[in-house]
């Protein structure tokens, strides 16, 4: 089983929201889709789900397009939440899961399992509008996974969650992946993407500007960070050729350079000034890469 996107494009009048992207996500893989607001992530998700027709290209899950008849195979957590505020949690989940073809007895069993897992059993008969945003997010997630989908699409799943609930949701996502669920998700929280994904695509104005294995991307990326600790002022490093930026730290500085070949010149420059306590070349974080590649993208 796999999600296959080939030369996908979506035009709205003269605006191209998604511009010729292709990707392949295998069964049980966790795949990240990154980009600033307006980059085309949500439009791509809607085409995967069959909610929007592509202007060009194809999307298939296990060799066939996603249609309403296959909706029970797919789970979707939208960025814009869609719960009915006047319904109780139980009423909400019963209604949505019946649309997925589940029987009431199975819905109740799965609901109680997830309510217990997310430590919100007491909210079963509370109205959605009575819950905090974080707990509403948990219920929205349950609505995406209660029917045990083969493919799960999560659009900004960690938005609005505190660190404790974010870790709780992250653990649930990993368990679903380990059980064989294929997961595609977007997030502005780069740390979560680094922890969860092996492969990713980064979009800017609908185009793929970066794609592949995260570890290989970081290893091969030209820009590097150098962490330096010294007992003297390091501001002079900002004028060294090849230095992109200098950020002071408590006991030194973090310097971003164009490529690792500059490190030797940089070390010589500071060693001439005195004792160097630490000089460590680090791969760029996904946050650094995101800012470098997609930082100029704008909202639609």
C-alpha cells in the first residue's frame, strides 16, 4: 500500500496553488509536508482526499483514486477544526463514525479507549463548547482515528497544545505508525517534524523547494552552524568572509556559515585571540533550513 502523487497541480484562475509536485509514501511511513502559510499544503491535502479536483496530475492510494466510497480508509484532521459546539463528545463521535460505516458498539468501545488514553474520560457527556481548545483538539484527533484508517492526514495536529498534551499526541501518532498506519502531516513546529519524520517535502508558493530523506538533507546542506565557547568577545567573527550570521550565547556564540570549508579559517581567527573552550561544527536544524528555503513565502 502506498500514497502516490504524480505531477500534481492546482490552479485557481491565474493563481497556481500547487505546482507540479510528486511524492511516494509507503505503508507505515511518517511523511512531513512543510511550508509557510499559503505554500500549498492544505490544498494538496484536499486533493489527496478528493475534496478538490486537480488541475493536472494524479493522486492514488493503493493504486486507486480516493473517492467517497473509500472514505472509511482515510482519516483527516483539518487545520480548521470542524466540531459541532452544541453536541456532546459522545454525540459528536457517534455521528462522525457512523458516516465512516462503524457500528455503534464499536464506536463506543474505541471512544472509551481513546478518552482514557488522552485522560479526558470525564468529558464524554460534555458539550464541545465547554472544553478547552486543547481538549477540543484531542476530540478532533479521535474523530480522525477512531475508525482505524489506513491513511491518516494531519494538518497542523500540534497547534494549540501545551508541551504535555503535545507529547501525548505525539506518542499516539507514533503508536499508529507502528501499527502500520501511513501518516502525512504538516507542522510549523520543526522539532516535532525532526522527531517524527524520516522523509519530507518543503513547499514554497506551491513548488517543492526541498524533498527527500531528512538525515541526508541535513548532512548535505551547505549551511552549517558552529558553536563556539571562548572567554573573549566574538563579535569580530561577523566580518569574517563566509559568515552568514552571529548569535551571542551566554558563554560564546553560534555562527552560521555558508559551508563547512570556512570552519578552518574561522578557528584560526579565534585561536589567534586566545584559548578556545569549544569549537563544534553542527548540521543545520530543520528550523534553519526552513527559514533559508521557505522564509520568503507569504500568506495567500
